[in-house]
């Protein structure tokens, strides 16, 4: 296994990780921004006010995009396993 194969595997791994994490992170970022603006406007600094909506958004994103995320991860894993003979020799 040479350096080109290792770099390709690392790039593909990082790309899949980015695709898996981006929907959740972007949704939580948007909700956090809206809640922060609400807290700044009303001067309410309650910790549960930020935690509970973010938790609900993460659950909603996992319900809505979970099937796609699982299929992406399964396809990537299947591709890695199928390419083991080519990678080793």
C-alpha cells in the first residue's frame, strides 16, 4: 500500500465524516443563533433554554436524515471491505 492509496482513503474518510456531520451541525448552529438573539433581546440567560431546543433539533435531523446517513455510511463501509484485496496487493 503506497502513500497515494493512504491519502485517497483519508480524503474519502474525511469527506464522508463531513457529509455525516454537516446536517446536524448546521441545524444546531441555526437554532443556537436564533436562541442567542432571543436571549440577547429579552435578557433571559437560562441554560435549559438553549439545551432543550438543540436536543430536539438533533433528534429531528436524525429522524429526517437518518436513513440517508446510514445508507452513506453503509455504502462507504461496503466499498472499503470490497476493496481490501486491491489495497493489500
